[in-house]
């Protein structure tokens, strides 16, 4: 693991990405991103640098928040696969665009997350 390069948004004040995003990830799960060159793959870093490439619901998506709090690696994969690329096919986004509130366990694929 490269420990010489760290995220420009990580300093003595903490994670500056949190000033922009409402998510509060579990610190220990994000450190491998914050403290290494892997920061470039962090969805928060990408969002802060260019929010226009993301789904418009990213900042207040409950499934993202859920994964951020519990499984940061899984959140990174979800954000890469859906929020940052195939968001037009996301089942949650489709519901929100129809004015509906997606069930908390609805995954972007349309499958249900087992509780
Ligand atoms: S790596 Fe990600 S979580 Fe860590 S400070 Fe940078 S943007 Fe925030
Ligand atoms: S693509 Fe889907 S999961 Fe991602 S932020 Fe948008 S609504 Fe949420």
C-alpha cells in the first residue's frame, strides 16, 4: 500500500469532503483511501471535483448512505457502477423521477437488499 500520498481533502481538520457531502463514513473504512494514492478512486473525491458526472440524487440517496456507513468498499463499487455511470438505468432513480420514494432496501439493479 502506498502511504506517501494522501488525499488533498484529508488534513488535520479531518475529511474536507464532508463539508460538501452529507455522508459521514466510518473513519477506519475510508483510511485506505484517505491516506494513500487510492484517494483518486474515492467517490467523494470524484464528486467534489466534478459533481456533474454523478446522478443528481447522490447527495441524498439512502442506499448510498447505508453502504457508506456499513461497507465502504461496497459503496465504492455501487457508486462506480451506478451513480457515476449507469444512473439512468437505476431502479431507485426511476422511482424518484416518478415522484415515488424508493424502499430503503431497493438496489439500483432492482433487486432487494436482504436485511
Ligand atoms: S479519500 Fe475520500 S473520504 Fe477520504 S478525504 Fe478524500 S474524498 Fe474524503
Ligand atoms: S444512481 Fe441510484 S443509487 Fe446512485 S445516487 Fe442515483 S438514485 Fe441513488
